């Protein structure tokens, strides 16, 4: 086997470089403050009940998109669809807050 000579400048750069997961996390979050803020944020599912269609026309309300996902392979007896919200505010009294709460300021607990 023939030994390959490595460029000395490249070797020096490789020796200087290190990989820190923490530094990368801060970089991707936009800074250490944002990393700490994200880590302190409550995350998870927040269930709610909200009207999605007009009672008379049965059309979706403004800011709500509904539709079917189409044919599926092998399990077409189940009716699946999608639901999307575009700038639609969900009132706090429509949130199901038994296990996690949304405070009046918008913070989650």
C-alpha cells in the first residue's frame, strides 16, 4: 500500500477543527438565548374543538382548508382527509386543557 501525502495546510486545519453539538445547536437556533428559550418551551399535542364548516352551506369557514387525500393502496374503506388552518385563531375556551394548558398570554404549561 502506498502512503498518501496529505497537504500540510489541510492537516493543520483538520487538527484545529472540532465538532461541538452544542455549538451547532446554538447556531441553528439563532443563538444561545433562543436555544434556552426553545428548551424551556412546552411542546406536544394541544387538542381543541372548533367549527370548521358553515352550518347552512357546509362550506369551510374562512381560513380553514379541508379535503380528501384520495385513493389509498389497500385500505379504501376508511375515509381519510386533511384539515389546514391559515391565520385562524382558536379561542381558549375551545381548547381541551385537561393535561396541558394555554395561558392567557399564549404560554403553554
